[in-house]
C-alpha cells in the first residue's frame, strides 16, 4: 500500500525503471545488542545458517545498488569482515540513528544522478525485509524529485516503543514521533516506523545536518528528517508492509522466533517446489539449501549451509548434512552424516551410522552401515562393508583413499591412507590395508584362524568339576 501526496504512484513498481547507479544502501548495525547477552555482535547471530546482516545484505544486493555500506561500532572488526566487500564504517559513539548515518558521509557523498539518487537506510537486525518492499520504496522516492523521504511503516500488534507515523489531513506523512516524545494522542497511532527509509541522496546530508538532539533520549534521531523535510516544503511518503516482514531481533527469544519464521518459509518453498517433507516442522534448512523435485525428506533432518539435493533423492530420518551434494535418486540414512565436501552421485546409497567427509561416492556406490569415509573416492558401484574406516589422519596430515570401480571392501576393514584399491579388487573382512591393492586382486590381512576340535567341551567339563570340588570344601 502506498500513500503519498504528490506524486501519484504507478500501481506496479515494474512500471518504473530503477537505475542502480542512483541507488546506495546503508545498513545500521552499530548497536551493541545488549539484550542478546553475547560476545558475538548481534547482527552476526545466524538465522538459517546465515548472519542476520547477511540476510539484509543479500536482499539489498538483489537490487544491484551502486554502493553498500554498513555502520558498525568501534569493536566490531568481525562484522566488517563478514560484510565485505560492502564498506564498513565506524560510528565512534552511539549518539543515535542520524549520527549513525553521519558515519557514512565519506563513503556516500551527495548524489549527482538525475533525481539525486536514493539512499536506502536499513537495520542489520531486521532480517526479513523483502526485495519487493525495497523496490517499492525506491520507486516511490524516485517517482518525484520533490519526494525527500519515503518511510516504511507497519502496524505491529503492540506499537509499544516504536516511533509513530504522524499523518496530515490528506494522509501524507508529516512527522515521525518517537514513543518517548509522543503525546498520549500520538501514542494512540497504530502506524509505526520500521526504521527503513529511502532518502533523496541530493538532500540527505543537508537533512541530516539539520537534526538536533533535543529530545527525551538526547540522541540524534534519523526520524526527525521527515519533519525537517516537510518544513522545507518537500514531500514525504510512506509505504506499509506487514509486521512479520519487519520483525526485528533484540533477544535470544526473538532470535528463536525469527529462526522459526525463516524455517517455515524454507519448508514451504521446498514443498512448493515438489519435495515431500514427512514432518515439516522437524526439518531444518539453511538459507541456501537446494532441494529438487520428488525429493523425500523424513523426520528430524538438519541441513547446514551449502547442501544441494537432486531430484528423486531420499533423505531418511535423523540425518545431518552440511556442504554436501546429493545426486539423483540417492538414498541417505537413516542416521547418516554428510560433512563438507561429500558428493554422493546418482543412485548411490549412504546408510545408517555412516559419516562421509570430503569424499566422492560415484554412481551406484554403496556404503550402507557404520562406516567413516573421509578424503576418499569410492568408485562406481563399489561396495563398502559395515564398519569400514578410512584412516585418513596421522595426527598431522590428511591422506587420500582411492577405491576403484566395482571394488568390494569386506566388513571391519581399516584402509590406512594413502592407499589405493584397484577396480574390481576384493578386500577380506577384518583387514588392515596399508599398501595398494591392484585391480581384481584379493587382499586379506588377518592372522590365520586355528581350530582345535573338542577343546571347548573339554574346557567346560574341567571347569565345572573344579567348581563342584570347591563348593564341597565349604
Ligand atoms: C528506531 C526508530 C523508531 C523505530 C524503531 C524500529 C529512531 C530515532 N527511532 O528506534 O522510530 O520505530 O527503530 O525498530 O531512529 N544504531 C546505530 N547507531 C546508533 C543507534 C542505533 O547504528 O547510534 C542502529 C542499531 O544498531 C539498530 C538501529 O540503528 O540496528 C536502530 O537502533 P535502535 O536503538 O534499536 O532504535 P530504536 O530506539 O529501537
Ligand atoms: Ca530497536
């Protein structure tokens, strides 16, 4: 919903072309996030495997802005690293949201584009902000050079401490009043400030410089630029978005709520795309999980970042996958773990209590039970028996194991890397293999077994006689 006086806005924002050269984005993230009670800066806390600020950056990048900058606090090098290549600028003291914008003056000089360009201001702790909403805001701002500021409003269930949007007689935006500075009548307004703003870049610095700190908190409020612009006869507009899109994270409890919202979206997207989730609420995705069509995912499955699952694959209950590629018609689990670098090709199988790390299982290979495959290749249609371990680490370095196509590794085999098992070779159960095995050979490494007929019977008779004699003595 868009309300503004003038301009009349087109119904669809696609009617307007956004010139990315005229667009810059500024993400405010200098707040300490005290209520998180964390050594980690608030905006680095992850939701669906990506930091909150990462979500915001990703959405912003989809608009292809010419510049993106993030305002951080003095001890937040970690945030600077996380947001690169976006510029990080330090706000030395937290004197308010307008002061935070000031910190970016050097990296965002006044605009020169036709129309002056637009600076989008967002918060690093509001991860659900959507691309379409931002597009609408930029379009509304750029629709007229008289529009100085477009504010994103919403109607939260409890307006509480949010700033209130004060509208004029014709529904135009006149001012934003912070809750602490609001009159009882203004506190009754349910239309609130989300904090997201689109500002005319040509006027940005003049507006910011006009902001004072004579208010309840003694801070420089970015929200004051609305009344300042109106005072100069400029237009301000607002757009409304739904409350969920604008929910922010200030505490661990709110982080959990945000995670739940994000998971709900990811599950819905996977199902809409043609995957079956037996018990959707127990499946956990990462922001980047790629799930193909006719994939079946059983209960209690966790996807860390960097996983793709191709069409027709089945991930059975209680699996944990991270940085892994699962091919077409593959079966994983139940109770399997795929770690980074695991590649399971078409039709291969990874069964229960199997861990795979940095290894490729080629087409049709089977690793069905109780096995560790690390730093390895398992060739096409090879079969790895229960309890096989690739001994890939000597305490200092990691080594590679290569299992040829069609090879058969007997149960409880230790493959001491570096080692190579040739195509079609068979390794006898219980072997410890430290030397290469040539193609089609048999390798067995175990002590020869010896059988003494009747020995067990003799032993039992002797022992029971001894026991009986001892009992008699007592
Ligand atoms: C702000 C808005 C309020 C709005 C609310 C929405 C102002 C004056 N008020 O209030 O109208 O309803 O957000 O959540 O803008 N930040 C800095 N440096 C600072 C201060 C803040 O970078 O000096 C950053 C914070 O990290 C945060 C954002 O700006 O990401 C908002 O700051 P916060 O203190 O949470 O603002 P509110 O008081 O909640
Ligand atoms: Ca806040």
